[in-house]
């Protein structure tokens, strides 16, 4: 077998070197190009959204309600006129958002929602920035979502009602302590009362006797009942903006006041 002439070997090697270099350059470009495109796609919209919409939304359950705090947008701040607050229950069958505040008409970056008070419910919140005046302002993209769980405080137990010379004495015991009760400390009790049907009220309805006692005492004296009428009672615990389920019913028992004579 004859050897390849030296001049031929040199020419073949010279032709292959540019081809190999070009192939390597193409492969290197293809390897880095998709990564650059992905990085550009993920960072550009995020930067735009975060600068025109509220950011860093947080939520905490406090005595007054669910306290929302967020950071104002950093773009188009001159046109900013307020915020919209939205929430939804976290349920398998419910995905729609409910408007809590349509337009705050304020640049304040906080809001307290005392209406998200279903015991044990999970809620999600989001904030949208509004720009421009009038009934149809421009609405930004939504902020980040935050979720909270509303406590389910224990209800009072063993409610009793008894007549005395001073009125109707109510007594009960506190519910079992739990993490929900510790999250929102007990602030009082709500008491309902209903009359037993009589000639002067044949269709009695429950009425709020005390919206909140404002203390943790487990006794209450109703001094407004008449001796000619019997009453029944129900009670529930008040933990800030959240209330327990009802405990009752105690009664019926008669009051101590004498009816006013009609002349």
C-alpha cells in the first residue's frame, strides 16, 4: 500500500480545520441561544408586572379583621388614584373573586377586612392598582396572592337562666381553649333573647340583647324582662371580628318587672 504523499496530507488537513471550527461554533451558539431566550422571557414580563402592580402583599388575622399590607407600584405613580381589594373562598367549587373594595380612592397601602369572618374558612386576597379618575379607571395586573385561615373559636357551654328578684340571671362556662382561641383572644359574649308567644306578641323573633358584653365574665343579669312574659336565651363568644357558634337555648324564665298599668 503506497503512502499518502506529504503534500496531499497537508492539503487534506488544511481543508478539514475550518469545517471543524465552524461546526463547533454552530453547536456552541445553539446550546446557549435557548437559554438566553428563556431568561429573557421570564424576567421581562415579571419586571413589567411588578413595577405597575402592587407587590409584597401580606395578610394577618388580627382582632379588627384580616389586615392587608402591600407595597405601591413604582411606575405611573402620578396617575395612581387608588386600589381595588378582592378576595375569594378557597373551595373546590368556588373560583370567582369577590370585590371587597371597589375603589379605595386613597393611596394608603393597607386595608382591614372585617367581613371575611366565616369560622374556619380559608380566604385568598389580591390587590389591583387603579389609575385615572371616573367610573372606569385603568386596572393593573393583580398583586401576589396571600391566603389566611379564619379561626374557629370554641363556643360557650352549659348556659343556664334563672329568675331572681333583680332580674334573669344567666350563667355559662367558657369553651375549651384551643389554638383558634389563642389566635384571637376572647373579648366578650353576644346574647340573644326571645319572648315566648303571648297575646301581645304572637310571632316573637330573636333580638340582640347584648352585641358584646365587652368582658370575659361568664355571668350576666338581664334586668329588662317583665314578670308577665317568659324569655329564652342563646349566647356565643366574641373573639374580635370573629364569633363562635351559638350555645343555647336556656329558658323560658320570667322577668321581674311589673307591666305598666294601662288606664
